[in-house]
């Protein structure tokens, strides 16, 4: 899984977790700035005095967590589906590359066979390991067959 997808899923999950936590606690969150200028949030107001006033943030009690979870699941499914599509595209591309390489190899073999038949004297190896010279008719038939094979094998 790519880093972007992982980060996106993590982001959505963290939002869901934070919203669930926020909804499960009290309906108020406090915000204040400390003496060093740092902003803080909490369920309880600070125990120490601050220069600035503590602000109370009201949280809606009627947030639809079911709908939020469904939206997150839908988004996660969409991301997973896209990840699967990318894997399939990558596999397809690798298969196409492999097939092209095999076609190139078949083409080269067919060209070598054609080159052999283009010589005026062609010897072939028999099943018993001996060589024999082809007659002109056999050579022409082999030449024609090799030319067809080159056309077929080299048309990628």
C-alpha cells in the first residue's frame, strides 16, 4: 500500500477516533492559552491561572456517529478498491512486458531459422543425431514456412 493511501486512511481513522472520544465525554471542551502562548484543549479547565480567559466550546450532542462511520467505511472501501486496481494494473503491465519479451525472443528465433533456410545448402539434424542435406524443394518449403513464421512472430 502506498504511503499516501496509508496516511489518508490513518487521517480518517484518527478523525473518527477523536470524534468518538469527543462525543463519548462531556458536551464541553475547554480551550486556553498558557503563559508561553501554547494553545491547550481539555475536558476540564486548567488548574493554574492563565493571563487569558478560558473559552468553553460546546459540542453538539446529536452528531450522527453511525453516518460518520458509514462515510469512513465507504472512503476506506474506495481506497482499498483503488489500491487493488493499481495492483492489477501493475500486474497487467508486468505480464504485458513479459509477453513482449517472449514475442521478441520468438521473433529472433524465427529470423535465425529463416536465415538458415536462405543459405543455398541447408543441413538438418535427424532424430538419430546425423545430418543430411535438404533438397531444393524442401529448402524452399522451409524458407516459405520460415517467412510466414517471421511475419507471425514479429508482428508485435
